[in-house]
C-alpha cells in the first residue's frame, strides 16, 4: 500500500497512489497480515513527517498537527495509524516504547448531524466521552487531560464516502473549524489529529439467483456512479486544502 503525501506548512495529506474510484467487479476479502504494515518502506514519509513535527514544536504558541490520510476502502487506514503510533513516532522522537506509550483516541464524527452550526459542540461532546468518560467538558478540560502524557497524543476521525453523500461537503470545513478553536498547547505538548477518509465504491453484494438481481445490478451501477462523483469532489477538496495559503490566524 504505497502512499505519498504533500506538505503545506503544518498540515499534510497522506494519499493512496493511483486512487481509483471505479467499482471493483469482484470483492476481495482477505485479512491483512498483522506484520505487513511494519514491513513497508516508510522512510520518505517518516522523514517528511519528522520535519513537520520539528517545525510544529518550534512554533509559539504550539498548535495541533492536522493530517489527512485517504485512500480506497480496501486500504487499511487503521493499520497505518497503528504503525504511526507504535513505530514511526517513537523512532522519530527517540523514546523507548517500553517506557512511554503514544496514546490514541477516536473522535467519532456525528454522522446523523443535520445542523452544522452544532458540529463543534457535538465533536467536543464525543471527544470528552472518549478522553474523560463524560459528555460535558470544555476543550480546556480535555486539553488539560493530555498534559500528563510525555509522548504525543493521536486523535483520529474516520470518514466514509457515505458521510458526504448523506451530509454534504461541509464535513471537512467543520472539522477544521473545530480544531482551529483548540486551546494553546503547553511547551513540548504534541497533539496529532488524523482524519482518515475511505473512498467507497458504492457496490453492494447480491446473489444472481435472486429474482431481483437485474434491479440490484442496475442499482449498483447507479450507486457506483454517485460514489465516483463524490470521491472525485472529495479529492478536489483535499487538493484545495493541501495547497491553501493559510494566514497567521491559522491555528493548526
């Protein structure tokens, strides 16, 4: 699973090479070998990521590092995060994984959200649930909980093409807005935000012995066309974010 990424200031994007939103004719379901993510050559990515980390640590005040990891639905984003947590970050920051652990928390995206004016409140609630075990806490309270960790903290959010289909194209803007409002980090505190986007092909399984299979086949073609168009627009949105010129007011 080769990946490349472009860096813009403190923000960068991991992108699956040759991402093709065309639907597969056959579904390939096989378990990923547990050691596979650790065997791939990530020296280029780790070098660039190390540079960005050092750059972010020299900023005053410190802000979260915002990353986007995106690829098709057959790529293992969670394994990439696992490697980042257990191999890449310890190697780059030179600490002993037997003594220091990189903490990782899941910030669930509110997939049923309809009013995007409430997105930051929902994200704060979901993050408070994950970190503190209680729904109602301020960003300052959550940030203080990270002070005790000597290693970076990873916050990750999973998104699917279906989320854009259901909610529209304000999702990334809402996530960026939420993290723009994050409190200042203290000295040497490192907060890495990873948004994992999976491009879905839109195909659903069906059996040809089903009398409705011609209808299901046509429905699959229509869904695949819809998802392909959405994936193309997501990719364009990410490209615009990656090449954007952020001003001094940018907080991530």
